[in-house]
């Protein structure tokens, strides 16, 4: 990977991480999942079911409810979902189910179309199950074709915020190049969202306050990677101060052939202070090195500072 590619990568990684709008934990008494709704959506709970829709458009709505069937019999859960849909709509046509996993959560998506007294409807169904938990949750989105065109992307973004309810103590692991024979390894909280990609893995806290990237970069770029990304990311803020005006912290372990470099900054964007962090682990003889990058509102560290410290402490490097 050459320097221009690194600059493009840094540009891609930078986004302004806004504070969570309306975080929701469901079910209310014994939460299993967390998710986030925009601040301009209306939310209400009735008979243990959450209903949500854009403030000015109730023709696009999302509901969250538990199913009677359990995770031990997912076909029965799917049958229950379809029975409920077909009680409300006629001429229902289903697409093939899609299964995705986010940490300990498994989500089965069933897209469908049907007709009711108001005309044609888009029906999007997400069955949410978790390992070792019996309860299966149904996140259901119903919309007119017009409403789907207007709000479908936002609805998908809401679904993508679903994570296991925070507070668990288990972790999930990212290893490179493989779990069986890792050169680098990092642990993250079990309820944080992990999305592997071509460069490494993207990780996000349930409330979206913390966003981290673990990048595996060619060893040939070790002299320019962090500097290039610092320049690009720093230029996106109105002001930024690295390492309190001093030099980065560099730790070396000659026995392991390992050099760890830590760069930390406080930045300003409008009136919001941000914490920006780079951690670089270079292992002698390796074709890749690890670069962990995060940026978050400074106040987010009040809630997640301990978790971030544990993540850094969990980084392991194979002996030469």
C-alpha cells in the first residue's frame, strides 16, 4: 500500500461521530438489545411493544416485540412471523431470507410485499436472536412504497444500530491473519458491533459514541502511515493538538522485536471537543503492522474510557 492510498483511506474513515439521538433498550424490564432512533422520530410503548415513526410521516413505522416461539425453534418463529403478516395483508410475496451476525446477535431478514385496505405495502421483518437466550425479538417495518422511498435508508441505518444490550463481560476477538495462527490479536466488548473489511475490522459501541478501526497495513508503509492519517484526519477539525504539544509515546520491547507508538489528540469541531487516538504496533519480520484508530466526542470517554483501555491492553503480538 502506497502513501496516496493511505491518504484516501484516512479520508474514507473520517466521519463526524454525532452523539446518540434516542437510544432504546428492549424489552424495558430485562433488556436484550440496544438500538438508536433519530431525534425527530416519535416513539411510544404500548402493551410491551415499541412503535416508532418519523414525526411527520406515520406511513413508515417500525415496531419491536417479542415472539412466542423461542430461539430453540427458529422455523417456528419464522412461521409465527409469517402468520402475523398474512393476518394483516393479502397477496403476500416473500423474498429469500437473509442471515447476518453482529457479535453475539443473529438477525434473519425477511423482505415481503403485500396489499391492505390502503394499497400496496413494503414489509421488512428482522428476527433477532442471541446465543444462549431463548427470547426472539421481531423488528417489523411497514411502509407504503412512497414512504419507503423517503425513509427506507434511514430505517436501515436504525436497524444497523442493533446490538446486544450493553453491560456484558464477555469479549469478541479479532485476529490477523487467522484465529488459529494470529500475529496480532485484539479483544472488544461482546456487545460492540464488529464489521470485518479488506483492511481489518471496524468496531462501534452500542450507542455509536465510539468508533474504532483496526487496520493491517503493509510493513513498507510503516514510516508514513500514521503521519499521513494524522494529517488527513487532523485537517477535518477546526483545531487539533497532538500529545499535549509534545512527542508521541514510544515503547520498545527488544526481546519481542516490537515497537508500540501512541498518538493522542484533543480536537475541536464547532463547539464539540473530540478525542483522537492512534495506536501502532510494529513487529519485526512481519509483512504487516497494526494501526488502531479511533475518534469520539471527549465526553464519550466518561462512559467508555475503561472499555477503551481494556481494548488497548488486550492487544497481543506473536513472539518472533
